[in-house]
C-alpha cells in the first residue's frame, strides 16, 4: 500500500469573486466579509468514500471545485497525488456539444486507454443511446446525472468527485452508485460526494465532513455526525422570521469573516471597526509603498551588479550527489517518535529543532534513508529508524475504546470524554485550561497538570491526541497476540498505538 493521504487541503481560504468591491490586486484587496471559505484543512484517504454536506449557502460546492483542482484557493495548500474525475451537475448549461461528442472528448482524457467502442458502450450504459445527437445542455438533470455517472464509472480514475449528482439519479442508477462506492472502498480507491440529499448520502459514503458558513464545522463517522447535522437542520428550518434567521448560528457565521492571519495581532482593529481607515486610503498607501520598495530594490540591484563580470558556475560532483541525496518523493503520512528525543535537521534552512518522545510528525516525503517532515510551515529531515511510521489507512485491527479500556490507566479512560472534548483546538486555547506554566510552551508534547497524561500537537498546532499509562501489558500481548514493541488499532474515532516498551498508550484522532 502506498501513502494513505491522496488529497490534502491545508489552511485553504478562498474569496468571493462576484462582489462589486473586488479589487484587482487580490487577495490583498479583499475584506474579511469577502471570505467564502475560511482556513479549511481536510485530508482525503485512500479507501475512503467521503460525503460533504452543509446547509444552503455553506460554500460546500466551492470546496468541491477546489478539491477537483478547477478552482485555485487564494491561500493555503492543495496537494493531489493522483488522477481524478469530477462530475458537477451545474456544468450542464456550459455544454452546447452533442452527448456523443462530449463522451468522445471525455474518454480521451481517461487515465486508462479505452477501445473504439467505448463511446457507444457509455451511451448505452447511461440509457442515452437514443439522445446521442441531442445537445448536452438540453438534457434533464436526471439524464445529465446518468451521463456523468457513466463517464465516472468507466474512467477508472483513482478519485471520483460528484457534486449534486447522486440526488438526481433514479433508483436503478442510485443502486449502481452504492455498488460503485463499495468497489472503490474495497479497491483502496477514493470517492467524494457533495450532495443535499441527506437520505442518500450516507448510503454511498463511510465518512462525513460538515461545511457550515464556509468553514469545516465537524467531521466524523456517519453515526457521529449525521444526527448532529439533522438536529441543526431541524432547528434552522423551524425559523419563521427574518430576525430569527439573522440571530441563528450567529457566532459561527461571524467566525467566517475572521481572517486567521489577523486574529491575534489585530484584535483592536476587530473590536473598533469604526477606526478602520477608508478603503481608498488603504489602496493609495498600499500602491505607494509597493512602488517605493520596488524602486529601491531596482536601484540596489543596479549598484550591486555594477562592474561585475558574470562567471560560469562550476558545480562540483559532491554538490550534485548531495542534491540527489536530499531529493524526496512525495508521501503523506505520519511518524511517531517512540524511543527518545530526536533532532530534526532543517531542509533549505539552517535551523534544527528537537522532537521529544511521542511527538507526532507529519511526513510529506521520503527517500531511501530519510523522511521529510513539516512543522510550522518549515521542512526537516529525519532518519527513518527514528520514528514509527503510521499510515492511517493501513489494515489495522478494529477495536472499540470500551474493549481496550481494560488495559488503560484510569486517569484517562475514566475522563476520556472531558479530555477528548479539547481535541482539534489550537495550542494556546488548550494549554490555558489544562497545562501548568511549566512546559506550557512546549510545541509538540505538553504534560497535563498533575496527571500522567501528555497532549500531542500536530504540524498545524492543534491538539491531535494524548499519551497515558498502560496496564496489564502481558494480558494485552496475550489477548491480541502482539509480538513487537508497538501495536496499532483503529477505533470509530481515531487510532490507539500501544508502546509496550514504555508501557504507554497513544490515542490519535486526525
């Protein structure tokens, strides 16, 4: 099995494009209220069928376009490791060609070679053979959904993304969609389904992400997330007055327009909006400063190069070998430091940093001897034998927390709901409530006050898990036939890693 994470969004922010206040020097000219998607991080795994849901105007469909690579985010990272097919029901009106011509054009872009009869086979499968000469834009939504589904099924792409397609399929094709989802999960491929049909969505997915007012509100299993979303929608649909609509979910709506970069340094500006300078004045000073800096830079470069005779640079063989040694193949996974603290050597920068035992490191690449990891936007390298490689999509045994709690220290297992309620929150917010001043500013591993428990933070500086004592190690090894010093089990919400050498449990929720 290759890397588990096949598609990744990191801190993605996107601005509206249809506003009269749009500035030509985007994104700097956009205001906070122009934010359409705000600071979204999402990991898509091999063998996953992810459903994306949200209330109307949640911008979930814009997120789908970014995931498909059709829309470029204004901020953040978009990482795609393989081929994909994107079917969007809203694209129908853009196609003036015939159904046959569209299919013929589409099959040429498939990642696999197809035979000359594939066009007619797709038309027949989609029940559109009698409409091959009809313009695509004249099809009904149901017919266009059948066409998109037929193309997606035949493409054999590693990732399929459907936007509002499933809801328009008739019962026959919906059954086909259920079967396709099962096939993709079994074959370790990936599906993403963005849809408003809450009854159908859980039948073609095994995990859900809730987009609310342009933000990732919650993600989890269908059992965890769907009842919460349904209750929220029940409350929203019960609203009758305009005032109720304005005040409903007010805090979450307001957080949409908080620029992440400004939240800490510009609290006063947020509090005193009346002190904000006029847009025209801001634009004038921005242009003036930009012009001045550019002019000074040009003058400096002119003087620096005056009288200099360019000489060809001779690259030594040793340099070439070092470049080859430092080349990394992209690989998205995780590594856990288990034995002792290690030194992370800076890549493309001179600073090194320490990682204590149980640090959770995000692996972004590998070569024959090293992993490349990322922390706070900087890349480092570590030896492969310094960490325990952790692939979230690996074929780990599945066990419930209740089953494993017998072998866990009561300090965590008795209060896991309290501790887990802090997961995925920012470092500062968590450490203000759980951690003493001593060790509070530790970056990756932070001890909890007067407890044999430590908190684990990821490369985004968010709480990702805990370390706590193990009990009855010998019984645990015997029951699950554990041979080595580490053992990984999957639960409904996350992963349990047993460090039998040091009698510790790690709980990680990504």
